[in-house]
């Protein structure tokens, strides 16, 4: 990744390493020589001070000549130390005789000549005075022949009888700078390569958990809260990962609660809209259903009032129409009240165990007069007791509505069959009547309040279109199934009930 932390840290390390190497190279090139010269100046100063201290104790004429490898006296130790450790050559000259009394140089005559040329101011080589003291001078001399340079100190000791010259070659410093720079280039390159590899591996170990956290945050952005940080680090990254896991869980819970609240709110809104639509539809349907009987009652009542029916037979007819329409309105109002109570849960079923066979036989017996009027034949051959768990009164109303509906629509041979059979631990009740099939597009609408397939025929027998809606509400309150299908030669309505023998039935019976 171009902008990853790992890449940036690696490049920062390379840049810092290169900058440090460049700074060291610049320091070697421009500052090392000056530092080297200053260090050698201090060596010359210390050497002068040490020898001058010795000469103050013992004059030069009383000291034995210097010989290589001799450690006999203190002066020999000083000269040996300066020569061995600092590559410093020294020549001490007696100012009276002009002879070199002590020397640590291989070619002492060369240094004696150079010292005398400096003392007599006859030197032809260019020199650069660096420091001047009361008795001696520290200077840098150049040799045009081999382009070499030496750092020299020459002058008198405090006894004013001993001349000296101390010389340190400076050519080695330039070789040291060049060698140091070349060595620095090799070592720096190797160190940079190894450092880059180490930094890359270290940053990779550090950034991998960060990448996991980045992926986790991306999933959280997409509302996916199942992904979790699994690192076990105890550092800041581990703390951040555990905090993000906790935040993910809380966000998931909060969003779930918000979704549930939103769904409930939407459900309440839809329910309110539905209730409002139902109220408007209810008012329109009730107004439509009541308009005809009210108009008939009003018309016949006005006829009676104005004396249009003078004979008793006509008056009885008018009064019969008024009473019949009033009965229809009363029945429809009671059905509406019953349906409203069921739909709003104000009339919950009272679960109990009863014999369904007896209930059906009782309904058939009570409807015998209507059956005769319709010239119909009701067949119910089931005689064995069938124990079910339900609200007996409401199930009786369902069967009555099915039977009444069948009587109102029976045609042809006028046969109505009521059957009971067991299916999957439940009891299924069917009511079949011969007659015309229901158009398939009208089947789902039969359970809607005030819906009528044939309004003219429904008006003829006084139907309001509420009976099947009551069946739907009752079966929904029992959490059972119901339906209708076009059968061979007629129409079959059906519903199911829990059999008293299963576990559900026992529990409901005990509850009741």
C-alpha cells in the first residue's frame, strides 16, 4: 500500500539513516581535520610543558644523550611516549654550542637545520602560525615538493638556553578522512539495508493489528457487527481492539433496538392507516346496507300514515314489510358489534372441551324450518363423538354461518353435506352445497366485510356480507385454518380445530 504506515515508517527510517550518514560524511570531510589539528596542538603543548618541567630540575648539559629504548630517566620516558603514541619527533639543541643534545628523530640534522632556519628567520618553506607563546610558536609548515604538511612547535624552554623543535606529520589526517569516508560508505550502506529489513519486519508486526482494526471499522461502517478483533496484545492496540469490539456490540444492540422501534412505529402507523381506512369503509358499507331497509321502512310507514292501506290485508302486508326490514337491520347491527369485538380482541374465546358431533346435530335440528323452506336436504352421517378444544359458542356460530350460507346458495338437487374427518392430529369440518361455482377472482374476497359476489341474490335473502367475516375473525382468534374451494358440482367451505387428545388440547382444556 502506497500510503500505509509500514511504508512511511520504512521510508522515514531510510531518510533519517541517509541524513545521518551524510552528516557524518560532512563532519569527516570538513571538521575532522580541524579536530585532528587541535588535538595535536594539545599534544605539543603538553609535551612542551612536560619537558620544560624536567629542564627546570636539571639543565640540559647534565642529562645523558637520548638513546633508543632507554628508560633511564624521566626525559627519556616523555620522549618515548610522544614518539610512540603520537608520532612526534623532538630535537633539543644547546643554544651555546648549536649541537643537538637530545633527539628522537631519525634524521636529527634535518630538524636542526629547520630549527635554525626558523630561529634565524631564513626558512623558505611557507608556514602558518597557529599559536604564539612567550617562548615558542606552534605553526603549520608546507612542503611544496611532496605537498605534505607538518604541525611544528619550536622555540626556547624557560631556561632560555635550550632550543627545541617538535614535529607531527599532518598528511595522515587526510588519509584518515578519505579512509573513514570510504569505510563509512560501506558500513552505512550495509547498515541501511539491514535496518530497512528490520524496520520493515518490526513495522509489519505492528501494523498487522492496525490493518485488522481498519477492516473491523470498515465492516462496522457497512453495519456488519459480526466481525471481531481477535488480537491478544496488551498494549495500546490491544486496548483499542477490545474497545472497538465492545463498541461494535453496543452499536449492534442499539441499531437492533432502533430497527425494532422503527418497525413497531411503522407497524403502528400502518395499523392506524388501516384502521382509518376500515373505519371509512365501515361507515360507507353500513350506510349502504342500511339505506335500503330504512327507505323501505320509511316508505311503508308513510303509506300507513297517509291511509293508503284501508283494508286489513294491505295494512298487514305493510306492517310485515316494516317488521321484516327492522329484523334485518337488527341482525346486521348485532353481527357488526360481534365482529368488531372479535377483531379488536375484546371477545377472546373461552377454550373448553366439547363434543363437536352433538353441536352439529343441534344446529341442524334448530335449522330444520329454514331447511324445509329452502327445500334442501342436509346430510350429516357422522355419529361417533369427536372431542375438540375450542369456544363452543363461537364454533357453533361458525357452523351456523356456513350452513346458512349453504342454504342461501344451494341449487340443483339441493344437497348439503356436512363432514368431519381427522387430519394430522386436527379435526377438519366441511360444509358442501350443490350449486354454482364461485369465480376464482372472488374467492380471496369472500372473507372481506360487506363483500357480495352476487348483490342481487344476496339482497333477495337478506344477506349483509358479514357472516363470513365473522367466521374469519373467530378462526383467527382460535389460531386455526379455514377456507373455501370449488368442488365437483358445488362449493365446499371448511375449518379446522384442535383435537382434545393432543398435548395442546389438554393444556388449553386445563387453562379453561
